C-alpha cells in the first residue's frame, strides 16, 4: 500500500507510522513537501481542516503518475474557546476516488499568557517553546501539557486515527 503524506517532517511521519502500526495497517509512506495553501497560523477549525485537505490533495498532484491507496494531510491550528486559544489538529485522507475522510483532535488549552500574545499577533510555535524553556518548577501535569503543545503527538495521533477509521470502514462513512 502506497500512502502519500503531505510533509517531510520526521516527527509527523513517526506519528503516522505509529498509528498505522497500532491499526495493523501496512503501508509505505511517500513523504512529499507541499503547501497547505492557507495562512501560516490558522485560527479556527475550518481553516485548519482546509489546510489538511489541501496538503493531501497537493501531495497527490505532486506525485502524479505514482500509484497510491490514499493521501494524507496533517495540519495544526488554534481555535478560540471562551476567549482562550486551544490547539486543534486535523488529519485528512483523500482516497483514489476523491472521497475525503477527516479526523479532528480534541482541543488542548493554551496558557493564558500565550493566548494574549497570539491575540497581539505573535506566533504560537515560538511562544510555546519560549514558555517551555522559562516555566519555573512545572509539575508533571504541566510538563505533559507543554510537551503536547510543543510536539502535538497525541493530537495528531487522535486526528489521524479518526480519519483512518473512517477510511477503513468507508461503507459506513462515505456517500
């Protein structure tokens, strides 16, 4: 099984391989650097999902002529809930028939000070790394939260797992 993935990120490739293995799916990933065709820092779920779909479709276009079973796009973004930003990740599979299967992670709240800086136009990725470096005496829960916000492993895993389940059982999910 050939699977296009719209990224060259080793971290995202590992996440995808782990989800495939957990679901007993064997496939050869074909990493493909593509653009999401959205803003650099999506600030709502709809745009985040559109970015994941665009990455999957752009990987298909870039690999034209290579046989594949499906193409995958992953996109991370932020969503405002109760005046506080939350991390959200989307994974979209586009199959050979053009059917789209999208999974979305749960929302992980950002620390208030990061939300305020994002509202002022700063970039999340730099802010969370700086926060991780400068937090004083974090407990284990806070360390776990910050690690997830930095690497997004669980969020991308959950999103891809949901999309993959829809793809695997498409008779229940597609039109």
